[in-house]
């Protein structure tokens, strides 16, 4: 247990300063980049739209579930089908927060190759979709973009950065940190060296595990670092960092429903093939993993205490995570009185604040909807107004979520 706690302390201290900075930059992007900015550069059906989609998507802190309603919204704003594919593939693989966290734990090499791989994969995937998917094969669904926010911009930056984002990914980040520390204790040293002569087998095993699972681009970093320290090849670790966050079973089903079977096939094939390709390239050219040993973040044994600055950042991050997840838990189990002319419906498939905004946006144009509020933690959609349940169901399902009907009042 003592070894586990030391390992956990070291990895949190190494990542905390970069995570706090990354969250802040993500908040600034969220508040100060206009919604119409993306629409402007993605609306033309040409190769530059595909490139802009990947370039704009790489720094965004969107997970594989949150990126889908955003991409569908872009499609409904006349973004080209190739640009949508490029955005879908590149965005969830990385973000400004995960780039900084990758640098803190895995070194400069991984911090460079990760966004570069996401960019190239997105552009190639978008180009293939433009070439192979007819326009009428990419179904257009109801718009699903985020609501326009108002209020003090500084407060909105801080709220999104250190509350909303942490509510969205905090739980998975904690799981990733715990798993990374546990790997150091439970897995024998050089375990993956048994596959040393078969690096491709390592990558295939990682793909089988990572593709159907929901893996956060930031939470996957300590796990990948810990596995490298146990003998996993850098290329196989890159496969996990690319394919894991880029796709999961839920996102596959939503993309297939919203954008078509052929689109989904190309989307999946590009992610799998390019993650293996980049993994093989990394193994062939070599990448410096000395930072993993040098900073001691993944060491299982007892080591010197981290610096005071890193300890303060780690304590701050821990308090923010505790507060955000406690409020999320409180919201989930608290019961508010239902106001007159208000109905509460069960909606499944929401995982983050972007999903909540997508559901609200999908139903707000329905006649009879005065206001709408969605909660991913409760799996609820609260509608004020006399709107028909069938119309709400249709809008929610077109946005890619599962409508389970109205909740009975108790």
C-alpha cells in the first residue's frame, strides 16, 4: 500500500501543473472562440475544409462522446462531410490539456507526435470520406450545437476550466491515475517484454481493449506511461493514446445512425490503420522515453518528495476534483420539486456538458418548449412548456441520444 501511495503521489504531482494550465487554456478557447468561427472555415467542400477541421479540432478539449454532437451540428451548418470526418477523428485524440499533460509525464517526443498523428489521421480520414462517401450517404440530423452563454467572461472561463471540465473528465482522470499506480504495484517488471519480438501483437491487443472502451485523452496518459515502464513498446502506447480516446462503442453507434454506414466504416478503418502505422513508425525510429524514468512519476518505489510548487498544484487539483465530483454526485441524487407545466424525461447516452448542450439545443426549437435543461449525471431532460412527448422523442433521437420516456412523479 505504501508503494502504491508513493507512485500515486508522484504521478499526480508531475501532471497537476500542466493539467491546471491546460484546463485554463481550454476555458479560454471555449469562451473566446465564437461559435461561427468553426462554421466559417468548414463550410466549403474542399481539401482546405478538411485541413482546417483537423487544425481547429486538435486543441479542443472534447472527448469522443462530446465531439459527436458538435460534429453533427457542424454538418447541419453545411460543413462538408470530409470536414466532419476530419473533426471527428482528430479532435478527441488530443487537446491542449492532454498535450501539456503528455509532455509532463511522457516527454517532448510523445507531446509532439501525438497531436501530429491526430492532425494527419484526421486530414487523411476526411480526404477519404470526401472521395468515397456520396453526399446523400451522410445523413443530416437535427442541429446539436452548444447554447450561447452570457455573463462575465472571466467567470465563465474559470467555471468551464475548473468546474465543468473537471466534472466531465474528473472521474475518468482519477481512474486513470489509480490504474497507473496500481500497474506499478501489480504487474511484474518487464512484463511486456515477453511480446518484445512481436510489437504488432502488442498493438492488436491494445486495440481490442481500447477501441470499445470509453477512454479519456488525458486520463489515458498515466496508464500509457505506466505500461511503458513495465515493458510495453512506445508504439503500442501510442496506439492506446490515439485509438482509445478517438472512438468507443457508443460513439460508433451514434456515428453510424447519424452519418451512415459507409462513413462509419471509413471513420473506424482510418483510426485503426493509422494508429498502428504511427505505432510502427515510432518503434522503428525510436522515441526518447527517458523522461519517464528521469522525473520519477511512474516509479513504484519510494522517492524524494516532489517540489513544493508541484505539491501545491497537486493539492489544488485534488480539491477541485473533489469539489466538482461532489457537486455532480449531489446533483444526481438531489430531488427538486417539479414546477407546474414541467415534464421530466429520461435520456440516456449523455456523458458530459457538451452532450447536455446538444440535447437542449435539439429540443429548444420545438413548439411548446419554453425552456430545457439536461443533466448527464441524472440522465434527465427537464422541459418547461406544453410540448408533445412525441416531438421531444424525435428531436432527442435525431441528435443521437436514447429517449426513454417521461418519468413518473413520486
